[in-house]
């Protein structure tokens, strides 16, 4: 029988040796938490290294992602097939799966991409919430697993952690267990440089169970996990550890955090821990013991598969877990488009969004909503999205409170878990608060939908603190995000359709507070919004001299400018460009035809003008905001900032 | 003697009537907190409405900025000269000082701009820290004031609040008093929809004193504030209030939060509270009592002015409070430039930044540093910037912990307080976490310097989670931010010089992790970086056919490409463009000459390419990143993503 200490030392030396070979990385955390991880993976975690995506596995999230070698070592030792010793040797090298920080999709053991601190913890809250919600739908014979997180001081210092732990405590996510690497060291030095918080008190105040253990005492760790599993609240286990445990001179200091230990220190650690083996060499008995742990869960998995096979709703469970949309939902979109094309309501696009969601949520049961405490403004609630509560997870609507960043990261967790397509609302300007998590949605190819209302100076009196100028630019500049700014009900549901069809990344809908006319008055089965941009109104005169390009609430303004220009004999087309990213995917020919190569191109958008040169070219102009907004009724602001049909027409005429 | 209830009702009815007239706004909070605010302003707050910027006044921050009418009512009632009744009548109208949310610089009573929740609370922590730091420098005869904050549930739900309260507790900011509007209502409805936290426990865990009072009992409120002033820790006073107190049917519900009450409900409130007066009418005895409260502090102010007059260091105190830099500091910049121009070190620009700070911090004592727990990576510490500690505030370096967002908002508070120019470091990618607070630096014209290192894929192995792609774009798109990406030690200190000379907004320095050559090898007294862009190397051939435009670490790569192109007979100039915003302020002629109108323009930057069309035009090209990065050594990544001198040269040649 291999001792737990030897098994933990295998993690320690793989970590030391891999960081040394890479000449960069973070050995201190894997060395410090090796004992805790060994207890968790050999005695508690329900998993099967040979079937890593088994839907009812326990989730393990390394929120302190810089300690990636902990995860890779565990993956190699337990026998994940995508992590052989060559991967460990090639830690942080080009093309290796063993990236500097664990990346979802690169290695099966990474349930989420971590590194930006606090994100993983919040993702874990989302996964634990998803577990409760899936169990409410399918019963605990099909869904019944724990979510374990390792987080360090950095994760707990980030504000997002408070948003996440508040919600976890509120919802009483009893199967969430947080193992805090309580090592008293941060990068600058001792944590006492910047914190003197009573973390147990903090978590207690948030309705968590708390415990404190010696993170190098396997039996104490095991007892604490046992106790945590038994409670009906989320659990914090403060694991008092020595960072870089085993490093003879640097252990317990910030020197082991983020740099190779050096040959001498590693030799010292080998002597100190009694590990005479060569770098990357794990003695067979130790490896065997780890490999046995890696398949501990196989029987449980087999039993679960049998239960699933007998489950009457198996197809629906598998469909939602696989992220396949139901049959025929596109028909709902077509019906909606026909209706609004005929009725031509004057809705704010936030209202169009609500109506679209009213149509879509009944036919797509995995579509779950929420808002960061702006439900009545975002209009994100629908008749079928009953709220979830701490005692009833069968609902479909999440009150996140004023916690935008936490909301986005929890949506990532819901999406990563499988079974749901989350959408969440806030004001567009508060996308600034959630941007780091939206970036993770994009990097992890998550189908998460951000419903961002009050999308310009058109929100009026709330003033410059609430009026986005730069937000849409930042979202457009973030890779793998579809940013939609629809102009009417037709484009709005088309944006939802494109967002739902976009299986490999998040989408943003930027929606107006103010009412707007319906502009798409001729029904088209085609999703024109999914082309990114299209000619909404061709020139009514013989030739097109001017092309006006607009998005969202400014499309109707462009149409007014077209009338002005054409009354002066200047042939003018209006292009609606609701999604830059999709437009860029069209052929060059299509784009040239839409943009009217050779015409004078004027863009108008009541946001910052940054980046529009791409579409208007050297001879064009952009009508928009060049500074912060102001507090006044919307029409006053449009006039004050010169975002008017008249200004658009003048800009065009000046360039002819 | 006017009763406290009548005085509070004056706030309530001004708020109700102003929101009603504006047809938008938030009456519930001012009505709920009117009693608390009355106690504070009539019995505690040290201020003089006739001298609103008196340096040693107590600071009052309305973190729940949507309740702006509370602040405006207080300003009008106490006699601030910029807030007459017409301003109240014109609440939220174009050109009025009474904007939807309180804006610093628009009304004297607004110590900071609030509205984005949590920011004000964090600003207040910065102000309370500034008070301790200024008192450590000048003694408590000159600096000795309290900082009071009103915050609501929204502020306390935002993650930034945790970062701020953790630090306030850590530093034991004993003169910080937080009055929590504990009204049990958020926008979606009862706070129990999304929170069940024990806030008193949470603050206790963060080393605050806590108390709970009836927010409608003036004597209880006064006793709690007295007790809070006496403790040696920051204090939370949970004020249990009824939102919309006095509204007969909507009071105590979310219906009074963010919309006018309506004529009928207001009539009901007049009856219920015994307030028969017309809209905007404050009976003379009540107004007289308020006005007397407004000048309560005049004697104290006069005494303080006498102390200041006798203070030997008065000139230095006044200089730093006014934000005037010391004489002759520009000489330090020149000396530094001469030295590095001669020695031509191969420093990473983060190292250049450290050396620049080593030169600047001794001669600019108000320049105070810090880092969000990346001191050894950001290289933000200098020999003279001793760390502040909870027991010694005479230092100049702040360990913020892993709390980027809190750091930025606290820097805003330090700057708003007066006396300091703060700089703070983190990795560039984590500017995403602090962006909402940086936006406030910009909106409030704060001279705050963001030192953002590890600024591209050049950071290498830490991988895509740490490699900024879109961050610089977002910062460039944010109004009133100077974004510098210097290429060498000369440009780096020039960037600091321009940042320090920029008295009306924040600056960002994006700095490399990797070593770079010194490229500015001929000394110039002129600050070329302050021009935004300039020709670093003119064509060595007869005519310039190609202009290569680069920033930061890619400038040396552009110089290599120039050599390649010129070896092929193609005249090529290299433009360094370290600051777009300053370049845009140059004349059109200067810009055309630098950019080489008519030449083929190729930009290269190891970041997202978004927005570069502005400089390269229709016939140009941009070499940069179009997706997320990867984890590998930096040179491997530059090759993999095609950011090479070869690629730059090829792109240019293809367009000739």
C-alpha cells in the first residue's frame, strides 16, 4: 500500500520538475495542496479517468489556475488518456495540452479555464447551481454530484468571490465544497501585507458551513470533507498549508509561488521528502496506486449508465447535455417575424427582446433567464420562467442581485456543466463590470447570451455614468463574441436565433430603452441579421451615391437622413449592420455590394465612434459620440451631441 | 426649533417633487434615508456650505448615487451656492447641475461621481486612507476629518465592495463611517430574492465595528454615529429604513425605487406626513434651520485656517492639495533621458518604468505607488516608497492585495481627496477587472496612473488567460484616457512625464514583460511621446514608399522590417505611435507628415487589430492578433501568430 505522503510527493515532484523544465510556472501551490488533492482524488472525488465527460461526475475546479501543474499531475497520475508523461515534460511549451493555465477543451480534466482569479470559484457556483437545477428536472438518480473547488487567497480577495459565495450561501448549494489553500502567502509576501480578514467569519456570514484543518494531515482533511458532504449548506474548508511544502529554504515563502525553484532547491526537496527518483519518474507502485484511484468510479459510472438507460426522459436529458436545440424551434422565429412584420409595433428593442423570449422560452426548455437585479428594466422575465429559490430549483429564472460579474461567471458555470443555455440581463454599461467573465465565455466557447439594455445616450436622464460609449467597442474587440445591436423586433428575434445557433461562443444583444419603429416590414424567411449586415433600403433614385450605415436605434435615423438626401436628388441606401462579426464572415463581394464600394459611406451610432473606419473607409465619416454623455431627456441629448438625420445628411453631402 | 422630522420631510418632498417634475428618477432612497441624512448634516458632518472645498471638511459620499435628490436636497437646504431651487426644479434636465446621478465637478456637494454601484464606497475608502496618509505627513491639526458614506444593498452586493471593506478593515480606517440603507428592497423586489447574508457578520469578519439602528429614530442614529466616531476601526451602521418612507401605498416596496410616485401617491404622502406646502416650497422656519446647519462648521473652518496659516509646511500642503507638481521635476526627466540615451540598456519597459519611478518618486513626494499583489512583476516599488501599514501611514506604497477593481476605485478616492497622485500596477489583462473604475477616473478628470505590465503575447507561457488582445482597444475607446505603449526607456519616462502633466485625466502605461532594445539613441529635450506619434526612423533611401507604424515592443520589429524592405530598395520609415489620443490632438499637417500620406502604411502591434484602420487607411494592413493567444515561450508565439518583421515586410510589398 502506497502511503498518502508518497502519492502526494508524486504531485510535488512532477510539479517541481515540470516548472523547472519549462523555466516558468508556479510550483508553490501544487506542492502545498498536494496532500489535500491526494485525499480528494483517492477517497472522495467521483470520477472515471477513462470516461472524463461522464455527465454525473463530481466536478473539480482549480480556481487558483496558476497551480496548473496540480491539475496536470493529477490527470497524468490518475490516467487521463490525454495527459501522458510527455505532456508533463512539455509543460507550457507550444502545442502542448499542458498550458500555463488550465484551459477548458485542451485537457479533459479542466472543467473550466482558470487563471484570472475568482472566475473558477464563481464558475463552480454555477456548476453547483446547475446540478441542483438538473436534479430538480431529472431526479437524483440521474443527477447527483458534488462540486469541489480549490481556491487560494487571491481568489478570495477578488470581489467576484464575494458575489459568488453570497449567492451560493443564499441558494444553499449544499453540494459545493471549497478547499481554501490557506497558506498565508500572496505574491507580494505574507498575506498580512494586505489582508486581515476572518475568512471563516466571512463565509459564515454568507451562510456557509466552515471548518479549519491542517492541510498536511490526510485524516483530518478526509474527516472535514466527510462532514462537509453531510451538511445542507455549501462548505468552506480552510486548509492550513505550507506553500512549496518540502522546499527546504524557500518553502513557506512567496519565493516558491511563481518561479522555478532551481536545481539546488529541488535537490534539497528530494532529500527532505525522501524522493530519490529521477525527474518525471514515478515509481511503479506509486503510479499503480494512482491509476487504481483513477478508475475507482468506474462501477458507479456503470450503474449510472444503467439508470440513465432506463430513464424515460433519457433523450431529453441527453439532448440538453449535448447542447442540441429542440426540433422545430426555428418555426417559432418565423411565426414571430411574420406577426411583427404585419403588426409593426413601436417597441423598444428591450421590449422586442421580451416578446422574443416570450416566444422562445416555451419551446426551448433549457433556455434559462436571469438579471442582475434589473428584471423590470431588462424585461428578461417571461411567463414560463418561474424564479428559482433556495428550496425549489425547478424554475428557470435567476435573481442574481446586483452582481453582474458573478452573474456572468455563474452563467459560464451553468453552461459548462451542461444542460442549460443561460441568458442574463443588466444595463449595457454594466457589461464593463462583467467583461472579464464574458471574456471567459468567449475563450471557452460558451453559448451564453448577454441581454444588455439601455444601450446608448438614448437612455436619457440617468446620465453619463449609465450611458455606454466604449462598451460596445470593447465587446466587438473581444475575440469570439457576437455583438448584436438590432433595430427592431424582427432583427431582435433574428439576433436571438443567431445567438442560439452560435454553439461556440457568447452573444451580446445591445437593446434600446426607448421605443423604435418596426423597420423590417416585409417578411423574409432568411435571417438577414445572421448575415451581419444587409441593405435595408436601396436608393430610390437611379444610382446610389451615398451609403448610410447604422445599427440599432440609429437605423431609423439613417432612414430619415436618406429621405433628406434623396429629396435633394442624392441617391442613398441604408445598410443595417447589426453584427460586425457575422458581416466579416461574408464574402468580400457581398460586403462590397452591401457597403456600396465607391459611394460615400457615413456611419451613425449613438456610441463612441472608435473602430468605424473599418466600414466607412478613408472618405467616409462617423456620426457618434466622442466623449461622455450627459443627463437629460434622450431627444435633447441626440440634438446636443449632433446625432441627427440632418447631421448625417450634411456629412454625406460634404463628401460628395 | 424645527423638528428633525420636519427637516427630513423637506428632503422627502423636494425629492418626490423633483422626480415627479422630471418624470424620472429615484425617490425611494432619499425618502428612506432622509432622517439619517438630517442627523448627519445637522449634528455631525463638519462642513461649511459657503466654503465647500475646505480641505479639512468631512467627506460625505452618496455611494447609492441613484438617490441623487438626497444630495441635491441637502445642498439646496444647507445653502450651497450652486444649488438654488431652480436647480432642484430642473432636476435631470439638460444643462442643469442636478444630473440624474451626482457628478463630481458639476455640484460642489458631490465629492465623487456615483451611480455605478460600489464605486462610491471604494472611493470613500480611498479618501479615508488619504486622510490618514495626509495626517501622517502634516499632523492632525491640519488634517483630521471623517469620511461618511451612504450605501444601499446594491453597493454591498457588488464585488468591489468586498475589496474595499476588506482593505478598510485591514488598514483600520477608524474615521470611515458607513451608513447602510438597510431597507430590504432591491429593484427586483425584496432583497430575499437574491441575498440572505448577515451583513453585520460580514463586516465584523473584515474588522469593522458594526451597529444596527432604526433609521427613522434620530436619537438612535445620533448615538450610533457618536459610538462609531469613538472606535478605532471603520464602522458600519445598519440603518433599518422604510424605502419611500411616507408614501402611503408604495412605501416599503420596490415601486418607490426608480420611478415617479404619481400625483395621487404624493398627495397621500403630504397628508400622511403633514406637509401641506406646495411643490418645491420649504417653509421659512424649516429652511432657516437647514441654513443654520449649513454654516455650523464656519467657526471650525476659521480656526483651521488660522492653524494652517501658522503651519511651517503650509506651502507644501497647499501645493499638493492643489495638485501642482514641484518645481524643476522636468529636469529629472531630462537627466534620465540623457543617461539612458547614452547607456542604451536592454530593459523590458516594465523595468524602464521601475527606473523611471526610481528617478521620479524622490522628487515628487505626492506620487504614491502600489500594486494589486504583483509588486515584483509590475516593478512598481522604489527605494523611497516605503509600504504603508495599519499602524504607520507615513509610507508611500500600498499593497492592495489581489483587488484590481478596488485598487482603481481607491486610487480615485486618493486623488479626489487631494494631496496625492496615485499610481498602481497590475497585469494589463487585469485592466479588464478594473475598467469600470478607470472609467470613473476618466469621467472625473482624475490624474491616476495605471501601470499595466505583461502587455501582450510577449508574456509567453502564462497563456491566453493572461494575454491581452482587446484590453488596449477598450482603453483607447474610453474617453479621456491617455493610453501609452512606450517602446523603450526614453519613451517610458516621456510617458510618465506626459501622464503627470495631464492634470485632467488618467493615463495608462502598457509595458512589456520581455526585454527590448533602447531605440531612442539621440537625446531630445522635447517629449516626443507627448506628441503621440513621430517618425522614429526616416527612410534611408531617396523616397519613402512605406510607413511602418508600431507601438511598444513591436517598434523594434518594425525597424527590422524597415531593414528588410530597404534592402529590397523600398524606402521605408518607422513611426512610433505610443499614444493615439495625443497624436489625434496634433495638427492635420503634422499627422499627415508623420503617417506619410500616399505611402503604404502597415501597422504592427501584438494585440488585437481592432481600430487600426484609422491609421493605415483603406490601402494599409495591420499585423496583429485576431483571436486569443496561446501558452508558449514568447518567440514561438510571435512566429506562430505571424507577427514578424518578415510578415510586416511582405504585407507592405504586396500593397506597393
